[in-house]
C-alpha cells in the first residue's frame, strides 16, 4: 500500500493539472471504467477539467451507471482536439504498452504522465523526472487504490464516486469470491456502501441482464471445451463465426473465461478469442499456483498472478497449440492436485 508521502505527492501532482487526459486499457472492464469515473469526479474537486477517454465504441452496456456518470470522449474521433488540449496524461489500470496501442505515438511525446495501477506487468511508462507512478500489486483493484487515496487527499467521497469505485472493486474480485478478496478489500467495500453504493442494485445490470446473444455465445464457447494436462487445463475457444452466428458483440466476452473455473481438478483456464486482423486474444485464469501473468508475458501480455491476458498476432492454428503447449509445460512444473 502506498505510504502517506506518496499519497500526498499524488494529490499535489493532480492539483497542478488543469486539463488532464484520463486513459485506460483497450476493452475496459469494470475496474478500468470505475477508476476513470472515480478519479475524474475526484479531481474536479481540485479544479481540474478531466477528459475521460476510451478507445472503442460502444460503451459496455453492462455498466449503465458509469455510462452516465461523466461525459465520455473517444480517442479515434477526437484525437486532434484531445491531444493539444491536455496538460497532463493519466493512465489508469494498466502500465502495459500492448494495452495502449492506440496512443503509442502519444506516449513518447506526452506531457507529464501519471500511472495508477495494480498489475504486476509494467513497461517504462511514466518514468521521466516529471512523471509519477503509483503502483500497488497488493491492491485487489485500481478502484481500491483510489478509494483509499480520497480521504488521504482530503477529497469528498460522493455517492456517485462510491458507486463507480464499488463497481470496479467488486468486479475485479469476482463480487468478492476471488482469491484477491482480503480484509483490506472488504473494509473499502464497506466504506463505499456506507456512502451510498448498493451491492444488489449495482449487481443486477452487470450480471443479471444479459442479452440472449450472450447466453448463446456462452453455449458455443462451452461446446468448445477441452481438457489438457491431465484435466488441469481447461481450454475454451471463440471464433469469428461464433459471434456472427449468435449476434453477440465482442464486449460480451468479459468474465466468460471464469465459466470453466467451476470444474473440479482444473488449475488453469485459457479462453482463446479470434479477433479481426489475424489477432488471437488470450484470457488466462488460475486457481492456486500457476502464475498466468508470467505465462501471458511469453506472448507479449501480462496481468496478475491469477488473471492475465495477451493479444497475439498470428494464425489461429499456430497460436492456439503453441499457447496450450506452453501452459501444459508450466503446469508440469507445479504441484499435483
């Protein structure tokens, strides 16, 4: 957990910005979006005019409260006005170049840059003398870091900020069932609830209002299920045809990798998703010992010890068996269930 001096420096750094450009990774999840909203509304209290910016449309439909919490900007459409109009760059929930490809050119010439992240994987972003990096691998979510920073900075935790941060915290720890849920996580969640976040009201649009196309996509994915490494590795696959035939949007793949986590004896799960342009997206999870961040790192990705991802350019029939072979080799080195 960052110390008081670092938290105070973070407040001073942000207070010196007038028009910060706030970014997160491609295909943002609840933690990324919640962190953008929470920090943007917080720095407005410091007199800043932040620009919350995403790389893709449409906005993920499962987060309606976050969609309306701030005015969202879109980099491909507004780069020409966003870039010259910012005096600081703030990157949330990632420190990975592979997840920030749309702004790869900007990073080299960006104004002073702040990174707030909780992932183990990091690239040399925010390392110049005028930059700042606040990274806490022990935090369950980037939203947890922001929730803890607000009182240290003397900023008000409003009901809207509390809802945004609760969404990010709860989704990144599987609604408090994943291994990253600890006493620190639950203390922060309790504080956010005291301010106004309602777990049941926030849960429903995220997990209980899926379109039928998502259930059909889940069915297609489960039909692809394969077990490898003596049943310790579950492999799931989604091809382009699966999206076309179910009518599902690619934004609906968030959390699908966890479907195989209920299988007894499985230590690791890999979901392969065929993207356009000869790219295969990997989502990796593990239960107890396999470091999937290290595994993803072999393919240019990264993440957490138990949850990671990567985007691999190459032919499907080449990438899939190669990743499976690497995962099987990693599992051979681990303990036997």
